[in-house]
C-alpha cells in the first residue's frame, strides 16, 4: 500500500509539473476512489500536500517580482475567514466522525466540473466577451473590473467562495482562481496571474489543512508517502512539460476531471 501511495504522489507530481494544475483535482479523487480513504481524511491530507508542494513556487515567483501581493491580500481577506467558518461548522456537525462524507464527495464533484470547465472554456470565454463588447451584460461586467472599489469587493467575495470550496473539497484554488483573476485583472501578465494564484493558494490550503488536522482528518504517514512521490514527480513533469504541447495536456486533464466529477455526483 505504501508503494501505491508513493506512485500516486509521483503521478500527480508529474501532472502538476507538466500542466501547473491537477494537484487537488487529481489527488483527492485518487485517494477516495483508488484507495478507499475516508473523504474527510483525503481532503485534509491533500490540503497540506498541496500547500507543501506549491510552497516552493512562491519563493521562485517572489524572487522574480511577479506576485501581485495586493490581489493576494484581497483574496485572502475573503478566503481565510470563510475557511475558518467552514471548518467550524463542519467540526460542530460531526466532520471527524465521517458525517459529511457524502457532502464532501458531492462538493468535490461540483468543484471538479467547475475546474475542468475553467480549463476548457477559459480561451472561449475571453473571445466571447471581446466579440460581445457593447452588450449591456458585457458592459456591466467590464464596468465591474474598471471600478477599483467594486473590483476589490468582488475579489474578496471570490476569495470567500474559493475558501469554502477548497475547505470542503481541496479543489478550486488553482484553475478557478486563475480564470477569475484573468477576467478581473486583464492587465496582469500570464505569469503574474499564475504567481498570484499560487501565492494565495498556499496559505489557503495550509490554513484549511491545519484546520482539518486539528479535528483529526489528516493522515500524516499518508502525507509523507505522497510527498515522497510527488516532489521528484514535479521535477520530471517540468522536464516533460516543455516537450509536450499544452494544447494536448490541458484538454486531456480537463476531460479526466469532468469524468471524475460526474462519478462523484452519481
């Protein structure tokens, strides 16, 4: 079983290294459906797994000065309180006893479908908005991101929604966060969106993971096995990622996530 966990970590690490997404989206379903891990423990362990595997990215991006810390703070102002409230409610209603297994599985299914949709439709949504410029709805959306006060408020609300989703399912901080940032902050470069998204995802997943740990839904030995496989996997994936077209990898990953999400909901 230990080698199975290590190989699972290796596989997910390779996918993260190649595509930049897929950590929580793949690891939690693998633990639940592949190894029959209790959903709450799978989510709690995966949150800390994600925080550790992505933490090196913050340092690298920070050194290059591409993290927009004001945006990170806005997201965190919504996500961290939402995470703590979600954890408190789940703990008060029996999370550590497995009472929320069905809720977590359903939330995971919804999060996976939303994440895969974000991966598949990100470019299409951008082209649609540009093609429909002048439409009242599109104008309202554009005015939202042009007003700094409205943009800040919407970013905080986005952070709160991500906080609830990530705490319940460990999915959503990556692809969904990046798509929303792409719309709200169109002047940000691609690397800045990725860097800012990761800089927010690490403390979010770390706080949510520690919260799960406090109520006993983190398996520390499992976490170590997963990390033993994922850390070299990320290096391998980064090497392969520059040789395989992103236009092939991301749609393939998105289709896999949709299928897993549908399975969670059935």
